[in-house]
């Protein structure tokens, strides 16, 4: 399998990793990392061509996102979540979308949790609510929210009787950030909480994520959102795992050279475990990328979509498994909070808690 490093220039990787420790101290991406993102338009990987975006086909997208997560877990995750929100441009009112994407440093962030309300009033809505996590929110120019729709205090229902939930896109200035990200990894994602209080918005700020509601007739915006999300998140976990496994080589060498008590037969065990982990992970990657390609070529095939879901979960599971099998052989360096290998380990184990990929089915 092709190593993700082949998709990134050496200078890009140098910038990303040089500033990763400082980004973790800042609790958000470093300005030098952001400058590179803006130059390469990575926040716009999924934005529509019509508004200046890359509109990247999914098979190419997942490989690029894996590579960025390999360079640094937090940076890859922020780009993935923010350009994922940028994908919503395919469903927004064109006038609003043109306004949003006119900024070359546009960045959308948000939460998929429906923890807000939007009360119908005249030609718009009044929005209230708070949302726990939004990766990249400190760099956002616009923020998306999911809301239960209310009318005269009562929930608006879908035809099947379930509550109607719709997303909205809000100006960053209308949203209050709340520092809440206190977890061991993904620290530089700045995935803080945010709230909105009695905000009046025009109805044009509301959109619907549904192939029937797409404003732009392109394959990317009729591809199912669930599989797009599963695939892009799995690619991130894969990239983080490869980063960790790459770092294992030097960790193994350092431990073997510094601890003379390690027997030759135990060195052989370590090396064999490394070969096994890389082989197992590459096999999962190959199956995953093939499933994504097949689904992109024939998106109406339900079996193809089911394969994307299953291979995404398997890849996420094997990424965790391979890292955890190798971790005990890496020594205390891997447990040191200021080491690169420990940051890769913490980022993977924090990102892998995403509920979308927790279970195999």
C-alpha cells in the first residue's frame, strides 16, 4: 500500500510537525499551520466548484485526509471536520453560500448534535441552545448548528411523527465560545463548546441535508452523508495509526540500544509484531479504499454503501488494535506527554471515541 507521505510535500510536513507542539500548548492550530491550510485551500476540499471550492471526489479525499492526519492528528481532524462542514455548501441557498465562500480563508465548524431549538417567527427563526464540541471552532468564519424546530412552543414533526431537526449556518460573531475541551488528546483541535441566545436569523440560513434538497447537481452532494462521514473519520484514524507505527521504528531502536537486557529473541518478537501490524493495517486500508472507490462509481448500489460503512469501522478498529499491540514495546518515551509518539497515541485514542466508529456494526 502507498504510504500517505507520498501525497504531501516534504516542506508541508515539516511546517505541520514543527508547530504541532506549540499548537497543543495553544489549544488550537498554530498560525503557521493555518497559513499553509489557507494557501492549499484544505478547508475547501469539499466546497462546491461554483463557489471556488475543490469539490474533491471522495476516493481522492479520503487519501488526502489520511495523509494530513498522518502528518498530525489534530490538524488532519480539524481539516476533515471543517471541510466536512464546507460540504454543506451544496445544500445552502446560493446567495448565502456565495457570501460565505467569498472569503478565501473561509472555515465552517459545527456540531451534529441537535441540542438547540429554532422557533419559527415570521420570515425566520429564533435560535437558542448550546453545543458541546466543534473541532476548529476557533478558526471558524461561520458555525453550523442543528436544532429542533418549534412552532408556538410545540415541536414540528416529520411525516413519521419524529421531531423535525434542521441545520442552520450562523455568523461566527453571533456565537459565544465556551472553553470546555479538557481531554487527553486532540488538544490542538480546539474542540470547544459554544452557545447561542435568542438569535434571530433569516429563513435562508436554514438548509436540509438530503439528496433531494441539494442545490448543486454534482455527485459529491448526492452521495450519502452517513458514509461520507464514516469514511472521512476512518481515514483520519488510519493516518494517525500510520504516524504512530512510523515512530515505533525509532522507539524500538532506541530501546534496544539503551536496554542491553532485551534478549535477541525478544527483539525478534518486537520486529515481527511490527511487520504483522503494518501488514494487517495495509490490508484493511486496501479493502477500505476499494470500497470507497466502488461506492463512488455506483452510489445507488446499497451493497456498495454497506461496504463503506463496514470497512470504515474495520479500519478504525484495526488502527486502534495495531497501535495498542505495538505500544508496550516502545518504552517510557511513548508515555512521555511531550513526545511526538505520545501525542500520536493520545490523538488516536481520543479521536477513536467518536460514536460513529465505535462498533463494528
